[in-house]
C-alpha cells in the first residue's frame, strides 16, 4: 500500500493536488486537519469533493482551525477518520480530529484526555491489523514534532501516553507548523511533514516493512 499524508491546508485547497502530482499514484490519501482557517462546512465539502476524485481512498480529520460542524460534515461525506479505524488489507489507519485546549482558543479544541480518547477509539478498531498508522491532528508531547520556535513542547501529554502504551507503527501529525521533522516514542515513529500549504507532504509505503519519506 502507498499512502500520502498532508496536513495544515488552511484554505490552500490547490496545494493538495500539487502535492499528489509530486508523490505519484497512491492508494490512500489522508488529510490530517486544518482543511480551512475558520471556514464553513460548505468550504470543506468543496475541497473534499475536489480531492476525492484524485485518489482511490480519501480519509480526513478536522483540525483545530476547522470546527465541530466541519467534523460532522466529514462524517456525512463518508471520509471521516475521527475516532475511527479503517482497515486496508492488513493495515489499519486511525485518526483524531481537533487539538487540545490552548491559549489561542481556536474553534475546535478539546480537553487533552478527550483528544487522546478519540485516537484510542480509532486504534481499538484496528488493533488486529499487522500495521497500525495513527493520524491525530496534533502531535504527542515531547518530540521533535511538537516544538515551538521558542523550544517549548506543546503537544498532547495524553496522546503521548497512548502512543507509549499502544505503540502504533507510525504516527502522522501536524498542527505545529514549525516542527517539521521525525522522532521516536519507543518503537513508534512520529512524523510531522509540515504544512501542505507550504508544499510539504509525507509518503508511506507499506510492504513487509513501513517506509516513510518526507518531501525534499
């Protein structure tokens, strides 16, 4: 299976097909949140419908700059990965929308434990899979993927605890634009490719092993 992951679109809807033009054909596209910047469900739907025709399977979570209403629209459109697990062959893909509460008071924030609970619910649905990929919008705490320019780590402690316990093979996240990079939590590989609005993406190829590549 070949999977493309993009995140932090922020209304730059054409950035997604541009990224796919670079990745080449994929089996699954996961959009990891912040489809809009305080946009409407109709804005998000127009983007989803334009992307859906580009790939065999589209899976999406909402970000903190989207809204609960956008999250609900993703369910209606049949592409939501929030709190869900999707099985593709022997590969399980789970996700979590929104982000933990922050001083910014953005539209789609949750208590930290509730955010991690969504991710846990998705992982539970794919627990029997050979390979498990978790796609929360916000990163786990204390890695190279959740650090502000100040050096402060602002990821989710509850999500980190979940990753430490469950050890998914791969965690694909975003949210912290300046923390493009990779890290490890135990055996779990963590990656934040950076915003697709700036041309960034990740490619995951799953065969006997899991290979991850960020754009150059």
